[in-house]
């Protein structure tokens, strides 16, 4: 069995985290910054219409390395943070 692609996992993590944040009262649009330990970075905008727009990206040759940090700023200016410490599930930091 092959190992899942980390970019596929990141999409799943973003959906899971966005859903959890919206249940806590976060609003769209959201700006998201994803930073891996090795500096691999992605910045995106999650629109109210469900579209995701890539704003900037820096890719390291090794790809995303754990831990991976997610920082969210919602439509009200509230900030949230989550981390994926290993190849498991993301965890919201309160």
C-alpha cells in the first residue's frame, strides 16, 4: 500500500480545520498560512463561495516536513492556530 500524498492530506486537514473553526464561530473569508518545519510555506484565501485562491508559495525540495503549523485569520480578524505534529490528525491550539 502506498503512502498518501502529503498535499492530499493537507487538503483534508484544511477541510477538517475550517469546519471545526466555523463551528466555533469563525467566518469566511479566511486567510491561511501553512508553514512546515523546513520553511515550506503556503498562503491562501478561502472565499465565502468555497473557492481557494493561492496567494503565495515557497516549496522546499524535501516538501512539507512535520510539524506543520496552520495559522488562520477569519473575516472578523480573529486568529486561530493548529498543528500537525506527525502524520496524524491536526490539532487546534486554544
